[in-house]
C-alpha cells in the first residue's frame, strides 16, 4: 500500500479560507448595495413617468371638453321632421352658476361639489387651503335617433375632493356629467344626471396637489373680473370674451420619492399667478401646464 505524506498535499489553510469568506461577503454586499441603488433609481424614474403619463391623459380629456364649450348644433332644412335649430331653453348669465348654460364658468379655490350646490361638512377644509379650481363646461349635441329630444345639452364639471387614507391626506380629481332634459314641445327643462352618458363624482385621477384654470381674452391677458354669471355686469360680459384657458395640473407621487427632508430648504410649487406653496415632505410633485384655445366662444365669433 502506497503511503501519502499529508505535508505534501496542496490545500487552503483556515486563515486563507477566512480571508476568502470575508472577500466574498464584501463582494456580495457590494452587489446588493448596487442592486438597491439601481432598483431605487428605477422606481423613481417609473414614478416620475407615471405622474407625467397620468397628467397627459387627464389634460387630453379636459382639452376635448374645453374645446367643445359653447358648441351649438344646427340641423337646417331636413326631411326628418325635426326642428332646424335647437329648441332647448337657454339660461344665461343672469342665473346661478349651477343653473347656467354659459359655455365656461370657473370657480377659484373651491373644494367639494354636489349637484344641488351643498357641501357636506366632512368635505370642508381649512379656509387657508387654496387648492383646486372648479370648471363648468357646457356644449350641445344632436342625436337624430332620439325623436323625443334630438337636441342635447351637456354640462361637464371638473373639481377636486379631499381623500384621507390613514395618514395620507391628499386630493383627487373628479368629474360630473349632467344632461339638460327638455323634450320636443316643452318650453323649459332641467339639468339631470339620469342619462346614458351621465354620472356624478367619478374619480378620474388621484394624488392631485392643485388644479388651476385661468381664462384669457383675445389679447392673451388674464380676465378681470373673472367671467361669471350674477350681479356684476363686467363679469357677465366676460363670459363670451374667453379666447383660451391656461390650465395647470400638479400631481404628487404615490410613495415617498426623496431620501431626505429639510426644514430650512422647502420644495416650492409654483402656480400660474401668486399661488405658490412650500412642502417639507419627501414626495415628488410635477406640474403640467397647457394653453387650450376655445373654438366656439370668444369675442368676435
């Protein structure tokens, strides 16, 4: 039998093995750290992209409705036995905002909305909170298959309501669609949410920080006084001088975005005018600003 000398067998000593384990552990820790950094960066990029994409989607929706504001359908001479023009009652600038048929009405710094104009106490916020304008958009349509009411009129309202989930207090954008119900032969009608395309307080986007609408005249200047029905003749007159709407929507990330907060260096959110806010939390906020030109209203049309 051949005998082996253990001193001549190659191998690793205990010290060498420990050194190898330490080096391997350091490499694993470096890989894990790098992965966490890359993963966090990816999550931040994804969050920013989600905010931007969601902002574009809701802006496109609002653009379509604002461009339709004031539209009137004229059928003209026809063989269908229908009126050549809309017979629907029109309630103009001398009525209330909720009853008005004026193309665009903007209410500044409003929270809470209901069809009858009441605001439940649970939806009332601090008087210093200036979040979120509300906009009412009215336009006509036509449906020749509806012999009872071929001419249609819709009121679209965008507004914000508070959302409180645990410690996360924020706002969400909602939309209400109403239809003017007035069958052929009737002299008057009423707004209703009981129609095929109507709905009330449908949430269309969460985590909104602010929503701002600024009406512009033909010179591109902010309109003062704000176009509105009521007792002010200048405000009523401005209702049909709107040439464009400046829109700003600001959204917030769902999860905390930044690693640190600073009590001495807040992150500022700039508005279209003097509507600025400072934030000390870790959330990311991103604004979308567009100018939407009206097609069917405005001085000179």
